[in-house]
C-alpha cells in the first residue's frame, strides 16, 4: 500500500450507500448532527481526516446535540442487553465485585440527578475502580466544566468506534 492510497476499511466505508453509512455512524454516535456532518465529509482520504472531521463535529455539538449523543450511551456497569459495543467498552466492570457494581449504580444515579444525564466516560481499557473514582471526582464539577469533560470523553469514544468501523474486515 502506498502512502497516498486509501486504507481498505476506509475505502469500504466511503463506498457505503448513504443509509448504510448513516446506520454505521449512528451506531458510533447517536447525535444526528454529528452523523450528518461526517456523512457530508465523505469520501475521506485518510483515517486521520475522518478523525479530524469527527473531532470538529463533536466540538460543534450544541447542548441539545450533546444530550442526544449521551442518550445513546447506557450507564456504566449496565450495558444494554444485546449491545456488544457497550459491553466490550465496559469490560472493566464485567468482573467487578457486587459491592463495586452496587456502588457504581448509586454513583450513576447521583450523577444523573446532579447533571440530568448519564455519566459518560471513555471506558475502554479502564477498570471498574478507575471508573468509580472518575465519577466520584467528576460529580463535584460545575455543570459547565462537566459538559466540556463529557464532550472530550465523547470525542474519545467516537474515535475508538470510528476506528472499529474502518478497520473491520469485509
């Protein structure tokens, strides 16, 4: 592969019909504005240009768009049944003790009461204890500070999910 050829997974993504590309992107992020922005940018020459487009789209999400994106994420420790993506990302909670799972449930509820949305963190590679410590630390944030942290975490999640889309085998 030469440096100026499009990687096969990205070429496959670029070639998807509009509805299939929309579905793949919506699976990665539930924000309609984010999906539309990434669809409008196709075709992407490199994965870096795709990631940059994602970062830009995430940075430009309104409060309503951000809420829509967060609504697509289940609480930490409770991935949606039949959702392999969330289960994989939250693997660090899978082997957690019942005590840690119960504590995480309480913290999730307290966080949701405080901020009005699910606690969002890029859970990939984090242990249950690290996620618990993060929610404990972040629950004291101002709503404005927390919204910016959520936006950053969403950007990280979106990049991981996009990488999975463009790296999948045919």
